[in-house]
C-alpha cells in the first residue's frame, strides 16, 4: 500500500510522528507536510506565491516540508513523492478535535478533502482534547488506529466521500468503542474579542470559547463526549438535494408573475 501523509500542525508535530509510526506497519509511507503550523486554514490553496519543497530528515521515511498549507502538500506530494499516484491519504493526527462545524475550518480535514478530490481514499484523524493543558494521549490514537486499520482502509466510503475520525484523548482502556456518526454542532461564544495595545488602539483576537452541547443524538460531538471514537463519512457534494425541487417550483412561480 502506498500512503501519503500530511497534517496542519507542521512536519515537527508529535501527532504526525505518531501517525507515521502506525502507517509504516501497513505500507510504504511518504510524508509531505507544512513547514510550520497551519491550523484553521481550511481548504485554502496557494495560488500567487511559489511553493518551496525541502527534504526533511526522517528516519526510514521519505519526508518533505512545504511552505504551504495541507492542500498544497497533498498536491505537491502527488507530483513529487507519488507521481504515479498512491492508495491512501492520511491527514493528522491533529492536536485537538475536528467536530461539527470545525471541519469547515480545519486544515487537517482539508488534507483528506484534497485527497478525495484527487480520487484517493482519504482519512482525517484528530485527538479530541477538551481540557486545556491536559496531556494528549497520542498513544491511544496510535493503538486504536493500529487495531482498526483494516476496518478504516477497506470500509465503503462512496464517491466524493472521506472519513473524519475523532479519537477521545483518554487512556486507551477507557475507549468504549466507535460509532459511525453525523456532524454535530460545535460553535463558539464571543468569537471576536476586542483588546487594546499599549497606546490604547483597539485590535481584535479571534477564537472564543467553545460551546459543545453533548446532547446531540447520533453526532460526532455526542460520541466523543461519551468516550467513543467518532467516524463521520463526509461528502464533498454539498448540494441540498431535498430542497432542489421546492426551490425550482418557487422560482417558477416568481417567473410567472413577471
């Protein structure tokens, strides 16, 4: 199996190292990752600046760092590392959860999204850590992934679909299993905070406090809150098919009045 690995925390991130250590047990791995943290870049792509690629010293694995975002890394990887294509794109393991609406901002998820656009089975993986300063149990993520590798890499995914996996950052014996979930809602209060510099001039810091209501049946948010690994099949076809007919009929009525 030919495997391309990327992330959004940068090529020196411990989560990337953890993912590589597992993946090398199942295939030939090549790493193409950002040269620094690129969290919350979403599905951005570098268009007006050159991409620079440098070899990165990684024992027993061919690795490259790119001065770009995860989407750039996947496309560079498919050009330089795997010019004849690969079988699997993995993105992660992210330092923190990618649940609900977070997937629209996540560079980790964007790596899997770009792999899917290129017609490759893709999976994004994150450690769901909810307490600031608490240890991140990458060993839990590694153990769970190794035990469930075949399930993840052979499960039906459908066209234009990738898997978004969130692993609770708890000791492995405390993991209660896994659930296939839908996206929940994970929103932020006071998203933009006004601050002032030493001269009294205002500036704005974006982030806010996460509001995560665990009582969301069947969602990734609920599963992780209850100690389960969440596996969400995410489709790149964002068309609201249930609305199409009603929308078309309503527009016909408007046309008829003109």
